[in-house]
C-alpha cells in the first residue's frame, strides 16, 4: 500500500518553514520570545531553528534590536522561481495553441526602450504566412505588439519611448501624436490593439497585454497574418476573443490575479 506523503514529513523541517512563514505578514522583524508564543515551541527550539536558518542565509539578525528578519537567500530563491516560471517558458505552449486555433502566426514580445522585440514565435502551417521575426527590433507606434504596451505605461515612459517621433512606414502609419494618443486610450479601454497595414502593407495584427504578479504589463501576445485573411471583421469577431482568453491565461500563469 502506498503511504501518504504526509507520513514522510520531517517535523524539524516543518517547524523551520513555520518560522519563515511568520515573517510573511506585517511583521518584518520578530524576536525569539514572540516566535515561541506564535509557534507554541520552547524558546530553545526556536533559537536552534533560527541559528540553523541564519547559518544558511535564510534568516538574519538585526544586531541593534536582536530581533530576526528574512535573509537574502529568501530573495534569491524567489528570483529563481520567477525566472523558472518566466515569460518564455509559460508563453510557448500558449502561442503554439494560439497559432493552431487562429491558423495564423503567433508570437510573444517585450518592450525594450524605443522598440518592441519578439522573443518567441510559432508560424502558421499555411503556404502564405507571416514569417518569424524573433529578435528583430520593431517600432512601437505602428505595430499591434508595440501599441498595446504603449497603452499601459506611464505618460513619462511613453514620451521617452517615442522621443524619436513617429516615422512613417506605410500610407496607414499614424504619424500624429494626438491621433496616436487617442488610439492608445481606446486600446486601454478595450484591452487589445489592432494594426492594419501600419508597419508592413497588407499585413494585419492584433495584440493583447501580458501582466505578471506585480500587475504590470511585461509583454504582449500577438497574432499576425496577411490582410486578405485577417480582415478587420475577422479580427474583431473571431481572433480577438481567442487573444483575450490566451492573454488572460498567460498572465495567470505569471501570477497575475493570484
């Protein structure tokens, strides 16, 4: 008979974790006496647990107050978790599904200074399709992936990102600041952006924001295809709902809303 995992719990390890979790609330520093009361453990046991955790960097002592607080090793482990659960790792299966369901090329991109950079893409399995542009710096003001990120940053950051102006790429490129601001306001309201031949003629795209556990926008999820297949009507009625669902799922995987 298979034993339950609870039968393998080591009590001393469990107590050590209990100690660490006491610092997760409003108390950034605690003393031995307070911890002993909270955990219902003898002071000597609490001191031994603290000494062990301190030796490994998970707890440190404030020499002025003699109280204890979380150590740098906790931060390092947290950063490792964020990296392991990072954007690319979580995004790839989602863009694979999105490329299949939309039957168009899907990609994930991040905002970098004055451009947006695709990090990963899955191409549609069609004779005529958008090819991957992973690693290429794309303009912010005339791509769906760029505009959706511009829509959710501060005014100061937006001004800095667009300091070089709004260069024209096609007859449909927005080159007027006021017109762009109005479009970004609309994007923030509806939750997605659309590009209709603004960067490359006869190429249409749609993008949604990606948020993480900080609630900030950390990237964009986009789908691109030839204009003759991706009409504005198809984008609005068919692809936009797929995109919003995919964006919510990816954001959830990154800790948004948890």
